[in-house]
C-alpha cells in the first residue's frame, strides 16, 4: 500500500476518538459522547463536497424528525469560553440528538465540517449569539436531548475550536451550561 493509503486508514481509525474533559456544575451531569459507526469506505468519509465540507453519509431521517416537537417552553442558557476567556458575538445552536445530527457532531469533534444540514433539519435547530460577556440564552426549546454547540478561534494557536455538549431537557426546564474548552 502507498504511504497515503496508510495515512488515510490511520486517520479513519482515529476519527471520532477524542477525549473531552467533563466540567460539570455542582449537582448537574451532562453527557458528551461521539456515536461510533462502522468504518466507512475511505472515499465516502473524506470526499469533499463542492462547498469544501465532508459529504454526509446519513440521509435525512424524515420519520425520526416527524416524531420531534419544534417548539416548547424549556430554556438552555450559559457562557461560551475558550481558555478561560469569554467569547463574544459567536453563534450558539441547539439541535435535537438524532442519527443525522450525531453524524455532524462526530465529524465536528474530529475537526471536520459536514455539508450544510437539510432545511428540514434546520427547522428543528434553535440558534442565538453570545453577548459581550460570552453569555447566551436559547428559549422555546421542546423537551428532549440536544447537542449545544459553538466554535471560536483559539487566540494561542489561531485554530478554530468546536465546543459541543449534549444536554437533556424536560418540559419547562431551565438548564445553565458552560460551553468551554
């Protein structure tokens, strides 16, 4: 095998194998997880799309989304920090945990961006921006499991860092989280 084939196979075997250090507020627990999938063919996993993003392997699961609510009365608030510093004016999103969003989360944690989401999936995603202190608030969420995510440029390395947490919400529940790295 060529050197490039070996490197591609090594990269595929390590994809999604990132350790995330938990930082839980007292009395709360959150799960941050990457859902493992079978090893894809190298050309499917690394094939760039015309947008410079990795092609999606999971088709939009219309039935899975049809069972979800789009709005509710729960809230997620928190603060986005990188290296202990608040990050201002950055988008924060909360997407329901589905097979479709799990693929995007897995790729994000591996440092890759997937093609833009199907418009039908975006209808279930709630977004906001951080204020000058890095604080954010997402209102009107239904009960369920969500990936809460953002990204910020690391001032030390200049690289963009993805920050992602999985959060459970009950009806009418308010949760405060720290999106930090």
